[in-house]
C-alpha cells in the first residue's frame, strides 16, 4: 500500500511588506482617526467610503507603470463570463490611494452630489512596491478634498485645516510647519530656462529641486550642471544644464525671505516674463492673504518655493506638512522627523472620466507616520490601560461574577471576567498583568459569606513591589476589602487615583 504523503503545514509568517497590528496600535490609530474626522467634520466636510477595489482603467496614468497594470498595485484579471478561456476580462486592483477613487465617484455621481463637493475619506491603501524599514505595502491614509471649485479659498482652507488637525492630535505649534508652493511658478521658471517643451529635462530639474533640503544651494547647482560627489564618495551625474540655464532655478529656490511680500518680489524676478509663473504667484498671494485673514501666521503656514510634489499630478498650489522637531535615527544621529502630510490642486484628474475640466484640491495625512511622531514625542501611552478583571474563585458561581462585570460595564467601566482555567489563582493575576489591567476584583467563598469583595490596585501594587520595603508595603496597601455594594464606587475611585 502506498504511503500517504503528509500535507505540509502552512508557515505562520506575515507576508513580506505587511505587518500585524495589535490592540494598543489599533486603539491608538482609531482614536487618531476619530480626532482627525472631528476636525474635517467641523470644517463642513462629509465622509465618503468607497470600494477598496477599482478597475485599473480608473486608476489610470497615476500608476507607476501603466504598461504593466500589475506593477505598482496588487492587480488581477477578471474572468470574462461570456468567454472564460479568453484574455478579455477587466483588470482590477486594490486602491493605490484615496484620490483616484474620489475622481471616479465624483464622475459617476456628480449629478447627485452638491457642487462643490467636500469629502473626507480614511482607510488602508495598497502599493506593490519594494518594502523597506518603516515602508509597508499596506498603510492608512486620511484624505480631505474639495471638488468643483477653482477658488484659492479652497486651497487656503485645506492648509488651515491641516494646521488645525496637527494641533488637535497633539503636535503643538512650533513642532510643525505647513509649507505652500505652486506648480505654476515652477513651470514659469522652467519656461524661462527654455525647458517648456522638454518633459524629460523638466522632470530631472524638478527632482533636483526636491533635493534642495538635503544638498543645499551649492549641491543643487552642481546637480543641475556637471554633477557632484555624494557623502559616500559616489559620483552623481548632473542634469547637464549650463550655469546660465541653472541660474533661474537657484533664484527660485533662494527666493524665500523674511516676509511674504519680499518672497513674492523675489519670485517675480525668478519667473521673469512668464505668464504662467505670474499666475502662480498671484494664486500664492491670494492664499497668503486668506490665511492671514484667518489668523494663520508664518509660525504655522508659510510660502516656501522649495516644495515639489507629484510630478505630472498637481496643477497649481502644492502643500506639505513637516514636523520640525529632531529625533535620533538608528545610528544615533540627529535628524528632523520630516513630512507627515501633503497635497495640492489637481484639476485634470476628473477630466479623464468626463472630458470636462473639474477643478479639485485636497490633502492626505500619513496616519502611521503621524502616530510614530507622537510616540517619539512621548504623547502616546506606551502601556494603555486594559480592562478591570473579575477573577473566578468558584466556577459554579460564574453568574455572580458576570453580575459584577455587568455592573461595571453599565457604569462605563471597561471590564471582563477571567475565562481561562481558574484552578490557579496566580495565573489569573498574571493574565491581568499581561492585559495591563488596572484593577482585579476578588470574591471567594469567605467574601461571599461576609458580603464583601477584595479589590486589588494592580498599578499601585506593581510600583510598591518594585522598590518598597516590607514596612512601606504594609503602610501602603494595594488591596482593599469593601462591601459588595461598593464595587463600582471603589473601582472608580482607584481608576481616578491612577490618573
């Protein structure tokens, strides 16, 4: 008789580029999303929850490689029900961001939606990209967009709302800066340089501008012309411009001044006679005036010509929220935390569906990065409070313990009954410790007979156990005997004393 081959067991491993999130992280993210949604709602934006799957056609040119629809996204081809053996089924993909689905939703339902349409959306997105440290293939985004108005008031409002959001979730003024630029101004600079009709050269220059924060004026000048040696000693080829061609870029990048008025004066010099450049500067002036009228000074939002976002995506104002405080990297070096949100005006996205230009502007917050920033600042609890645990001294009296839990829950206190094997009481307290429980409730046979319960302050008990002497332990008891009717009052008193 042939030996039956054993079926191999699947490996219990997380797929590459993904991770599991447990109670603490999930709770913290949920609380942050709730806080952000509160700000968005306060500004008059309405929630939208679209499908996690879109057609690759709907995602369109904003994919990294539209020639290979399964590159950059997690995609698959549907089976054509009329011709299952053919290769004619639609390509579907998990959403790459929350903006492309918005364009599809607006184009599909525009006759039923108010105009302008103000929506916010929150949820995971998926990118089939090479994972790295802190870079995952699934992550959360939190977007807010206004579709259907060309008014710069919409862009100014997004920036002001972004500022308010950061402060609401715990990033204080002085630890962040929302920086604003305009792609039209950059296009004006490229026009003055004579690169208006050369898309490859334009993109190379824009990518070089984006490195200004890292390499400075001298580094950008080298990268625009002959090239430069990086910190490792490797030579990086330059764009190949002449020194005269590179000068408008340098003038543009160094145009930021102490006042907005001076910055605009410098920008006008950088764009020269370019009409599109002048139009972009005019839009930035409108935004600056509106923000000033709203009470948002340069300590919160500022005009910064070095911001470059979304090559081939944004069509007007662009903005980025950067956290300015310093952290230490894995090698102990100081560095700024960096960007946690960004956005801009994208007037061509809906046009792909309707054939008509529909102005739109919006922003996206990287929720996971923002949570990481709050952890760095110590503004998230490292050990969140778990539930009050009612221990089980007698399995036959489970109804009594469930009654206690119901009383605590009805009073708004998170609580649970221990549902493991109650034979070893020490294991029940170990379980409570692993749940980060603040309090344990104990009622054995003697307590039941005497109409009392024991309530153990687990937080205080742990502190006493760390450093107290026997005498101090006796003077500062962490376990209290109270009448059964005082269960809720005593537990609440202990929880309030814990902070």
